[in-house]
C-alpha cells in the first residue's frame, strides 16, 4: 500500500530578475515530479547541490506548498488540509532529521526529544516520557539524558535528533543529509541506526544524501535531475 503519492509536482522560485515587461522571472526546481513510496520502504534521493532535493523534502514534509500537482498521504489529499490541520498532521505523522540536528541549546537531551510532544498539549504524558526513555536506551544515549547539546559530539547530537523525530511514532521519517557533518565512522553508525529504526519502528525512511555509501544502503534509489526523479 502506498504511503505517499506525488503526481506532477511543480515548484519554482523567483530568480530575482524581471522581464522587459515587468514580469518576475522564476527558476523551476520541481518540474512534473512523480513519486510513489510504499509503507516501510527505505528510499535514498541523490543529486547535485541546487537540484531541489531539500525543496522536495519540504514538500513531502508539508513545510512547503508546491505551485501545482497532487500530494496524497495514505490516499488523503494534503492540499485539502488547512494550515492547522497540516500542522497537526505533520506533528503526528512525519519526523524530521536535519543535517545540523537543530537541537535547542537551552534544553537537555531528554527535553529536546520531548519537544514535539508539546506542540499541541501543555505537558507530556507518561507514555511519551516512557517512549523518550525507550528511544534513548535503544539509541545508546540514555546516559546523556540530562546533558546539553554543547556537551555532546556531533554523532551524539544526531542520535538525539533521531530520537526527537521518533517521539510521536511517525509513519514517515525524512532525513535531509543526516550524515553530512559527520566523519566516516559516525556517518556509518547513524546510517545503521536509521536502518534499524526503519525495521523496528516500521516507519518509512526517505533520505536525501550526497553520500554514496549511505545511498547504497537504501532499498530504492532515485536521482533528482532537471526537476524530476529517475530511479537507478
């Protein structure tokens, strides 16, 4: 069964220039892009810098509305949701992992992991706190629970970011260059952790990466070229 379906997705950005007639010029980034991802798959998307990989993840993650096209998540139209519904859907169904981990320095490891749970409620539940402990234990960072981001290594910060992305038990995990700032050893550990998460949590994993070793570990691999995806 399909988890996400993208059909004829177009998106362009203003390129800063104006025509002689005073019309803004646009640079196409996604040009009729189509993608079908099934539940539980591991997908890697590669492509040169500026090819639109992060734009594509933003569309899939509902952080960006495409100019046109259809996006279905479990057969439900994402475009039909209003902003509040999209925000709740994003919080409950999609986990994000970024290259620079984006941990908040004023919060401890455990507090950073639990932050998504506070988006639409005033306090965390016992179940959410137990899940945070479970995720830290499985990721090998339980002993770091009360430390702060500045006290952690790059690999440890990325493990925290993975736990944070999983706290709401998402169906889809989006990873934007998750190993881009790590050395080879840590990159390999993080990739293996993401694959183990895919297996244990039964969540679909979609990674954007420049790393050939990371891309080779995915079940399916696509290249983004001229605004469209080509499967290898």
